[in-house]
């Protein structure tokens, strides 16, 4: 039987949740018998000419029109980026350059938060399966709640209604929209009534993210916080530090922070709260899978977010047997409520700190949560669990392989 060729259309192959999502979908396609290629607007090396005129000339005259290569084990095609600021024109430009390549593929999977808007320019050409973690408004409004001026400008911009209309049209044009969480599914249904939506969580590799026997680590309990975009107001790092300051008044604990370089105001806040000596900024890890040992060594994973469309760290922590304390932020809520692998709290420092202290004082409860998390991850979030559901979605959209 001929292997079906699948084209994954994404916004990029960068780090964080975007990278984890791309790798997960790519692996699912491979396991499902497809031969996947990832297409995105950009360059293979990410380099760009300096100077506005040079960038404009280089992008308009870029040769070849598509770059092919391998990144992080994925076969990729990188297309030149339209030099203007208009998101709609960028999407049209990308779609136009994709069209000559479509006939070589049998399946078309769109992923990442905003790339579905490209779909409306291709909907008349291909059946499309769209897998999303969030809607643009859900993400921007949570950033606005954190005082993000850039989010405020986007929501006030005269082009915003048209941009939202384009995103809505894309969801309606998709043959099937897979939402990574019940929260995101509800957002898409409210945003685009009539869209064909079902929930399917993104998988976690339970061979990599797995518990390890024995002691976790020497020293005081360690809280782990994972955020590739540490300074994004959605991640609400100030709330984390405020809650940790309360924890430190009653418990000897450390805080490990994995993610980007902290902004100066976050460093200053740690100093002002008197916790700087107990907060360890680990920076970005070389590979996403390098997180696994940190999950195994930590005592609790803490999520302080205002909004999460899915929340990879929660799934990975559960698979490693690490209990979770999370604010009610959308994406992680269903898995934590169904599994009993963690605690959901309000988005205030008192509630978050109280939940952390309760679990630090109750090792038997933590052990029960660890077991529940591992069992749930294997039964519902593993590649073995998600794969058949994804293959059924592919068959519903593209038909069964001949």
C-alpha cells in the first residue's frame, strides 16, 4: 500500500508549545502511515537581511521560491515571507506559493494558533484538517489582562474586525477542526458557530516522559515552572513569584524556572519579595525533551497562567508522575479534573500559595496524584491513545488509504 503524503501547514518550527505541537502532529502522521512534510513561511536558517530596503528586495527576489531541508527530524519546506505588514497579504502570499505544491499531497493538516487563517485562501483547493490550541482573541484578551500594550493595540486596530472575520471563515472552511482542549473547543464553537469541532488532546511521548523510581532530589522541595515565553503576560510569572513568597514564609522550598531570559522587572520583583536566593532561572533547555529529568526531580509543577489553550507542561508532568497545582486557565482544567493528578485554584496569590502548601505538607496525597497522573497520561494522552482517534479524524476528512 502506498504511503499517503501529508502536508503540515504551520507558522514556523520555533520553540515552546509551537515546536512541541508540530513535533507531536508530525509523529502522529508518521505512526499513522503517512509521509509528512512541514511547510511554513520563513527560511531554513531563520536569517534575514539587515535593513528595510535590503529585506524588501531580498524577500521579493528570493531564490529559490522554496527551501527544502530537515529540521529537528522533520522534512520541511520554507517559503519566502511577504515583506509587508498586512497579515492578510502575508497569508495570501504564502497560500499562492503553496498552491503549485498541493497536487503532490493526499492530506492537509493545518496547525498552530493563527495559521488557520491561511486556510481560507486554500479551502477551494483542498480538504483540510485543522488542529488548534487557541483562538487569537482568547490569547490576546489574556495578554491584555496582564497589561500587554501590544495586545491592546491589536484589539483596537482598525483591521481587527477583518482579521477576526478571516479566522472565523477559516474555521468554517475546515472540513474538521480538532481543538486541543475542551476550553479551546468551546472558544471555537462560540467564535465560529457551525464549525465542525471535536476535542482531541495533543499527545505526550510516555516513553520519554515517564516516572523514575527512587528519591527525587536532595534538598528542600522544589517547585517547577515551565514557560518558553516567560515574559508573556499570559504566563503570569508575577503571580507565581508572589505566591512563592508566601510559600517561603511557611516552608523551606526552592523554585526552578524553565524558559526564556527573565525581563528585568521580573528579576527586580524576586529581589523585592526576598526570594531571589531561592529562585533558579534555568533558561531555555537545548532540547524540549531535556525537560523530562526536571519533571522527575521536582516536587510539584506550578502553573500560574491567565490563559492556556492546552498546556504541554501539564501533560508532560502528569506522564512523569509530578503532581500539578494550576490556576483555572482553560486548557489544563479537563485533564486535571478527570485525572485527580493535581489541584485547580483561583488566579490569586493566596489561593495558589495555599494549594502549594497543602500539597507540600501531604506526601501521601502527592503520591496518589502522581500515580493518577501517570495512569491518565498513558490511557488518554499517549501516542498510543491519541493516535487511533487522530487516524479516525484523518479518515473522516481524507478517506481511508487505498
